[in-house]
C-alpha cells in the first residue's frame, strides 16, 4: 500500500510542478501569439488593399486607414475611398485555402487578393499564393464569375490564366473567389452606397 | 453524409496518414517485412486509434475546453492513449484470448506509434465533431493498415526473388518500396475536395 | 584528441556513440516519423532538430536527477508526462517567436512526444546514468538527429524548391523536382541515407523473419 501511495504521489507532484511551469510559459507566450495572429490578418488586409505601411507602424497605420465593419456575421475592412476587403475561405485541392479579397469602390472590380493559408502541392498548386499569380486577378470583374483558362489564353475581363500543372488548384481557387464574391458583394454594395 | 464519405476517402487514399503525412513510420520499418505481422499490427492500430479518438474527443470538448485547461491536452491525450492500451490488453486477455494470442504483442508498441496521437491532434486542429472524428479515425487507421500491408506484401516477394544490396536490406528497402507506393498514391490527389 | 580530453573517457565514449555508432536513426531506426515529415526544408529541419534536442536535454535533466526516486512501475508515465510538458513549451515558443515555421511544422511538434528517440534514451540511459553523462548523451543524440534531418532537408529543398533556407540557389530554367518536397521524395532519400550509413558503419542486415 505504501508503495502504491508513493507511486501516485510522485506522479501527481511531478505533474503539478510541470503544469505550474507550463502555465507560466503559457502566460508569457499567449499575448505574443495572439498579437501575431492579429498582425497576420492586418498585414494581409493591407496587402490586399494595396496600402503601404512600415512594419513597425503596422498597427497604427491600420487603425488610421482601415475601419472594420461587421454586418450579419461578416467582417469587412473599409478604407476612406470605399475600397472594401473581406476574408475568403474554402476548400482547395489538398486542404483549406483562406485569404483576403479587396474590391474597388465600383463594387465589382478586384483591387487585390492575398492568400493567408493554403496546403496545395508545393511548387505547383501552391504557386497560386505567389504575388505574381495573384496580380493577374487585378482589375478583373467579379459579377460574371472568374473563369480560369489555359495559361496565356485569358482575354476577357473575367478570365484569368491558369498555371500549367496546377489546373485543379487554380480552379478550386476560382470557385472559392466566386462563391465568396456572391456571398459578400451585397454587403460590400451596402457599405459603398 | 457526403462530407463523412469525403473524409473517409480522403483519410484512406488522398491524405493517407502514412504515405502523405509520413506518420507511424517506426513500426512501418520493423514490421513490414512479413505480411502476417504487418496485418496483425494493422488490426491492432485500427482498434486503438478509433478507441482513443472516441475517448479523447469528449475529454477535450467536455472537460478541457470548458475548464480552460486545453494547455495540457498533449499530456492528457498521451496518458489516455497509454491507459487505453493497457485497458485493451487486459480486456483482450480476459475475454478474447484468441485475439490476444494473435495481436497481443503489438499493443505495447502502439502507445508510441505517432499515428494514434496524430489522429487525436488532427481532431483538435480541425475541430471535428464527434461523429466526424470517428469516421476520420477509422479512415486514417484503415489507410495506415493499407499502406503497411501493401509494403509488406511487396517486401516479402522482393526478398524471395530480388537481390537486395546488403546495405539496403531491412529498413532501406522498406523506405524505397514505401516511396514508390507513396508516389502511386499521389495519383489519388484531387479525387475529393476536403476542408 | 582534445574532445576526448574535454569530456573524459566515459563522456567521450557516450558522446561518440550517440553521434555515430549507435546513431538513433541510422542504426537504431528510431525517430523516423518526423525525420521524413519535417525534412522538406532546411529551416523546418533546423527547428525540429533544435526542438528535439531541447526536449532530450530537459528530459535528461529531470529523469537523471530523479532517477533514484522514480518508482519503477510508473516510470513510463513519468517519461511521458515530462516529455509532453517540454514539447508543449517548444510548441508555444515556436508559435510565439517563429510563427511561419510553426505553421509549416505545426502538428509534427506535438509528435515529438511519440518520437521513439526520447523515450528510448530516457529508459535506456538517463534512468541509469549520472546527470553529466545523460546531458552528453542528449546532446549527442540531438546532434545526430539534427544532422540527419538537415542533410536530407538540404537535398530536398534544393531539388524540390530550388532554394536553400529560402535563398534561390538553382539556375534559371531549373524545373523543380516536386516529388522531392512531397512524401515519396522523403522515403527515397531516407532509404538512400540508410543505405549509405549502414554500409559505411558495417551494420549487419536484420535477420530475415
């Protein structure tokens, strides 16, 4: 019996000491982690809205130039000239894709897109997250839905080149853009009135 | 319903826990020389993975989260896994001695099999519901078993007919075989869209 | 050899065993899980190597200092609790100070807990040896784990992404070998690594059966 008690006591004491140490590590890192998350979103919104900022002054610049509007459970980021950005989420080929889409004051033209998270094939599908590719969506119009064409063949103002070897990821991305656009554009329109 | 089927197919084929996520490799190396041992381990893994996922979900969502203690969930999960394995061993010894004779030796090894902990970790990371967790854990375990069985079958044949270089025998050739199968499984990509 | 002088006879033996002769991955085949998954870029490999070494050291400290006190029957549980706690520390620190790497290796950090190397060393060595020797063993195993990961990662990153630590090193027009950054590439490279090290170290192939 004595041995049993000793066993249990040892484990409990060790576990308590370690948990105590863990709680202090948690207290130290939790605010930093939360801040990282918030900064990440802000960085992406600023990039989608094509606003410049200095890294050290990000939070201040964000607070000065962007106002956050909540409508029906959706979050919108609005600038003074009525450019609106909102988060986009959906399924890619290999995993979830999330990002930010910014729309011009006319309510229908793409200002910019950033991708926050994706798990597509490295070197192929994941190239949709490259700035050079996302730039191709600039000035494209959303009302008819974006269409992905063969690389080099995009002509209309709602067509964008695909990436050879990453067709499925590009199409999944376009699907996400279109469905998020139709879900959010009414809200955007209201804000831009 | 469709979502559950998607998750099952994804777990077995397109996002196979062994061939895509590269988990559960330790036993892969030591046990994929013989088809018999490989399938034995596979069955044991299926039992333990589903059981521990089923236990860890309520613990995480009904005990840890409401009390703000999710900080220690790693510790809790691994202890639950160790405990469940012990429990399973005792139950099998008592009520299913035939099973115990066949699969008993694999159980202690499973505690440190990355697959078991990984399934619970993914369940938390992807905030799956209870039912989804059950489907996901079953699918993952099936996928792992599928992978190890295929590799073991190939290796058995290889040893009979092939002339494997000395340095490559054992773990080396297992890796190469697994690599080729993993390459084949890549072909499943795109079958399903998973969130 | 100055290292031998520095560490003393026992210490040197312990250290060299961990680094080469009883190489955790090469000859003992432990810790393969994460070696495969995390070696796709050098940055990830370094992060994992540091993380595992840290947990090895911390576990060595606790287990070795308390080795005379740990009740025999619960020693595995003690190892588990200790290892898990320090893995949580590594996880939190990564998330706070290196969020990009944390995103890349995320769940695999948690899986350090099941990394056979740490459990194995705790049981086989730290529970029976003095603190200084255990620390040396921890460092040695940590180093060999790290260099394995990093060497595989160097090949995978150059061939699969065309970069090294994020800097482009391949010429224009180089087609990335995407397979290298995915699972099959990891398997093949580890297979080759095992082939080379086992042949060089003259390890006997396992008995058929």
